[in-house]
C-alpha cells in the first residue's frame, strides 16, 4: 500500500504542476485596459513570434483604440485584410453613430462595421486563448471588459484527395482530411437532413482538440448516444493527437485483440453508418472517423459491396474464406506435417517428405522463421519511402524466399503456405482486423505445434467464446450471428438485392427500422409486339 500511495502522490503532484502551467485556461476576466491585456497575452504565450498584434484607432478623432490579435499560419489573411482591417479603417461615423460607439462600441462593431460571417463574445482569458489558438481573430477595445472572436480559420491544409486505405473501383473517390470542418461538410453534402445532429466538445488539456459526435436524430438509439457522451466527457488527458487516442479510451474491452470501434476515411461509408443508426466521432487533426457500435461482420464489408450489383456481394464470402486461410493456414500445415501425416495422400506426403529432407528445423520453427521474415518485410515496406517500399517488399519476398529454399532452411511448401496466408490477409477491407488475425495466427501456430489439430480446435473454441463475450457500446460483437437475428442475415455474410433491404439492421437498435417502402406498382414491362 505504501508504494501505491507514493505513486498516487507523485501523480497528483504532477497533475497540480500541469494545472499550474495551464492557468491561462482559467476563466479570469479580461482587463478593461488594452495595454494590460496585451502584456498579459504576451507573457502567457512567451512572446511567441507568430503572435500578431495590430493596434488601430477608430471613431471621431480616432480616439477609440482596438487591438487585433491572431496567430500567423492559423488564419486566412485575406479574410483579415478584407473583412476586418478594411471594415474598421474605412468606417464612416456620424453623430448618431458616434453616440452609440461612445456608450458601447461592441454592438456597433458587430452590427454595422464588421463583415465577418461568424463572431462571438468573449469575456475571459480562457475563452480568449482557446479562440486565438483555434485560428480565430480576437478584437479587444480599450475600455471594454468584453471582446469579439471572429471566425478567420484558414492557413495551409491538405486538399481533399482519393482514399488511401479503402480504395474502390466504383464509388465516390473523395476522402476525409485533417480538418474537422471539412470532414463535417463532406458528410453533410451526402446527408441533407436537419435531423443530422452534431455535438462538439474539446478534449485534451494541452492540445484542446475538437471532437464532434454526429448522429441521426430519430434513427440512432438515444441510450447509445448518451453512453458516447458520458465516455467522452470522462476523458481527462493532456493531448489527443489522433482518433486512435479516443478509440482506446472509450472502447468496451481493452484486453482484446479484436477492434470494437470501427474507423473509416470515406465520407460515403460514414454516411451509410449514420443511416444505419450508428454514431460517428470526428476528431480534429485526423482523416479517420470512428463509428460505434461496431460488430465483427462490419470489418469485412467494403463500400463497393453496395455500389455493384448484388451478385458482386458474393465476393464477401471470399473474404471469410481468406479469414480462414490467414488464421489457420500455417497452423494446419504445422499440425498435419507434425502429428497427422496419415491425413495426406501418399503422393503428397512423399513430396513433402522429399522437400523437408534437408531442412534442419521442425515445421513450427520453419513456419515461425518465414512468418517473422514476412512481417519484417511488410513493416519495412510500410515505413520506407513509398516508391522504395514497394520494391523492397516484392524483391525481398522473392529473393529471400528463393534463397531460403535453395539454402535448405525452409521447404518450398512452407513458402507457398506463408505466401497464400499473406495474400489472404491483404483481402480484408479494414486494416485493424488484419492486425488481429496476424497476432492470433502466431498463437495458433504454437498450440498446433504442441497439440496438433486438437490444439487448433481448442484455440478456435477459445476465440469464438471470446468473441461472444465482447460488446461494443452494449451491442453483442458477433451479432447478427450470436445472437442470431434472421432479418439481419440479408446483409451479413452476403448482401441481398437493394429492393430486398427494406429494414435497417436490428443490431444497433435503431428507433426507425424502415429503410425504404416497398414499390406500390409493378415493374414496367416492355411493350408487346404486333405479332405477339
């Protein structure tokens, strides 16, 4: 107990020190004197060189001083020059206007002078710095204890490009960017419904990252929405740099190799998930949007399954076959060649025995060497520059595989098994489910080398039991298989034609189950010829 008490005291002290370093977030009121405000702001930001301060004077005889504050690189300079500076320096004041500005200049600035589209009042340093560091321009008037924050967010940012991780042949070719406002607009361009509600909160004591929750009112389950709110509000961390931070902090089960939060960089995928009654979580600074709740079959569904004909959706079955190959391929080879040679045809058994005649390692070590080598090549290909990475992956796999066979370290059959396993792993539309399968593959290889097919059977039972125990925001992870929901089988393993998808999936407990109404009239038929 003494050790944990000391650790707790150290953490408490560190938290206190962190809070002292961030005292600018406290709601201390602004000072009425402009010069004292400028001094306070400079001291807080450490006289940072990207802090821009411009003083101007307006009114009769230019007796009213205004301070303009913004961070260079976070704002749109054209907006500042055209809608703020030009408006303030070219205003014409009459006697009546002069009387208004003498009483309270802020309402006059908002209603008659400034032409910026969005602005808000600020009255404390916490709101001031939050607005300033978010790319807004702040106006402070000498003699006023209030200020104005003007929306001038801009600066250099990445343009909308094609998706990188979730490519399709047919379908929209745009992807999210690192700007949360752009991402929200991409979703709203698809769903033009006033029931698409969004809530935004700031998470991260230092980074002050904007996190938005989007859902369709009247379709999404209000209990799940409230659960998302509570989990986000309970996050207390110094910084959020990517949506993966949020994913780890809100997921149901931390100690599981399977992801229980779905993510996508495609606006059309997020729109379709919202229409299903799920909740999207957008994080500023990342192009990947989170979706909850998530189920297992969701990670094997591609956007193109819904853009092609229904028979194209049968390819989804191929992904489940690839799942079996990626998970069990090396394990079955190790188990059969080690314990169950009688299961092989005589000709194949003689061929494998001839190949392994000069191999000094057992099948498990052989598979472990090849799998580890391939994982190293895969990781090297991802981390190296893109033009070089592809060459390293292809050339490395060919050269190392051929050289290993010729050197007698591994058999040719093992190279084939590992290659097929790797190709099957690349067929998954979701990258994070592929990581889970790769991790489990090594565990199954170990128990296959120890107990043969019996060990593989026990391992599969353990995996299925674990999957049945998982939940994502109260939704069973294996639904609609376990529990079995007959009406949801129309879009699980296969996808039925569009005209048969009348209702939404019941797994997310949507408040409105009806997706489309059945056709009222029969399908049009071609006219009959005169001779018919």
